[in-house]
C-alpha cells in the first residue's frame, strides 16, 4: 500500500476510534448540581424559545420523563413561544401529567409570550409563573397552507381543543371558563391579569427569583401533596441533543412545506431529465423530511425510512457507477435516520448512545471512502496516460475476434479495434496498428507486413 493508501486507512481508523470514544464518553445531559443543603431540590431547566415543533415536543417529553432517574426533583420549563404543532404540544402535556415530579412553566424573560401552544403548556403544568411584561393566551387553532395566511380551523377542531383546555384547567385547579376562552375567543392576559384570573400562581423576575418564590409552596403531583424546597437551589439547564435539534429544524412548518415542494420538484426534474441522479437522491431525502415535518410521519417511522433508504442508496452505489452520488445520499440518509430515531425507554441509554456513535462512525468511513474514490477518478481523468497512445506501427494481439470490430491488447492495455479488409481475424492473432480513429484502433494482420501469424507468441 502506498503513502496515500496508508493515510486514507489511518483516516478511516481514526473515524472509527472517534465514534467508539463518543459512545463511551457522551452523557445524555448534565448531572444535578449538588448544593450544601440536602433538602433543596435539584432543579432541571428546559428552555423553549421559538415554535413548538416535533423536536421541541420530543425534547420536553423525554427530559421530563427521564428527570427522576437522573436525580432531579423539579423541572422548570422556561417558555417563550408564538405557538406550534398540536401533536408536539399534546405529547409534552402528556409527559407533564405522567411525571412524578412537579413541572413548573415559567414564561420568561420579560417581554416573552406563551401564545397558542404555549398557553396549553402553561395551563397543563403543575405550577405556572410569569415574568413582568409577559403575555399568555390566543390559543385558537389555525390551519397552515402553502403561500397563504393561516386560517382558523374547523369548528369541530376548535370545540375539541377548547374542551381539552377546559379539562386541563380543571385538573390543575385553574378556572376552566377562562382557560376555555383562550381557544374559543383568542383571549390574551398579561402577567398581572393572569395571576388575578388564577391562570398562573406567581410572578418572578428571573430564575433566581422564581426559586425563592417557590420555596415552601405546596403542589399536588399524582394525587400527593409535595412541599417545594427551592431557595438556594442551583438550577441545571439541559439543552437539546443533536437529534432533537435536527427534528426541531426540519419540523418547522414553513421549512416542511419548502422541503415537500422542493423535494417533489427535484424528483420530477430528475425523472424527466435523467443523468446525474443528484436531483432524485436529494429530492427523495427532502420529501421524507417534508412529510415528517408536516406531522404525517412519527419520529420512529421517519428514522427507519431514512435508514432503509440510505442502505438502498449504498447498495445502488456498489452496483452502479454513480461517482459517489448514491454513496453520499446513503451516508446522509443514514445519519439523519439515526438522529431522528427516538430513544427507546426500555433500552439502556448507553446502548442508544453507542448505536448513534456507531452510525456516525460508519457515515464518516463511507464519506471518506466516497470522497477518496471520487477524488481518484478526478485525478485519473486529469492525469497524463501511463502508457503512450498507440498511433502507427506497434504490434498487438487480438483479444476478441475482429469481424471487423473487436478488441486487441497493445502495450498491456485493451483497446477497441477495427480490422482493415473483409476477412475476420481470430482471437490470438498478432496484428499491426495502422492508425487510430478517436479511441478505436485500425489494425491489419501482422503477416501482411512480413511478420508471423496466429501461432506467434502473444505480446505482453
């Protein structure tokens, strides 16, 4: 193996070792802060700033469900959102309801809003707080359409969500009529009005102030009354994982529409103007992501579809000379599929981390090999030929009978050839090169020039 081969092998081994290191060193989230007072609750902080997407729903639900096992005693969701997807919101609210720990929604910082889906999260929490100058409400559902303004949903959907909001408020001891008006009348309340109406329990200027004001408060969780000990707590902010960030990005409704339309057009363009396979591959990946972003595919189904599509692309690359197009598409699909696969609660966290790290390492290897092969092809096309192009005079041996077309071997290379005259020339016969027509050699039997015939020893 040459120097370049050894460097490529070292790169691939390094990528695999890096993936193995990630699988053993990565931790799902930071550990709780250890304070001096053992009675103070360890606090997990989840930050939501923007649209409630499928990624945000996965982030909230997975962290809330995992908080007890990670050693936390309280979850605070710092919220600032204009709204989002109903499915993601209901997923998070379901996790709030099932949690054995208190979940506090804190609309902050000052000037933040909890509109639409944010109002549902606020009402569905065990305790709610708002910073001065914040607003909650305006939760009437709308329907998004490409290229048009959002339109109110049908009355059936409005009635259902209004009833659900009313049920959440009653369960949390908040006024059901006021909460229902968020949906039916697009009611909005500022922080002071929300406290007076009983939608939220307290005002706090920042996270530290919230910890002080939560001290000693009673909250009912799973039918049990808990007393919060939070004064002097050191909250730990747990960010989104890489997979959740990918989900958040592609499940934004506006981006989902663009991916769906762009993917469909790319596939159509590739089928009507076949050639490079680039539009077809990118269009197929974009279509799957667009369908997922619109909420038509669940996380698990999207991940499996992308991984299956990635494997199919890699198999196609192995049997089709696409110069790395299918290989690159397969690597991209595998990576996205691994990131979008949800964490299975019945499996150990270390296994899932190792699985993702293995996929990342495999994608790195595939990408390196693809770029190496493509780079080698480019260099071979740009480089000078290793053997001189035969013009006139060299001897050749017929590989495939010339009648009048066939192939010959000359200078260790195989060339297409055409025989002069009508008589066929059998395989193994020695011939003379008379000239070249592009990549086609023109030959005649060697014995016409005084040489030997078919029984002459073959040329090297």
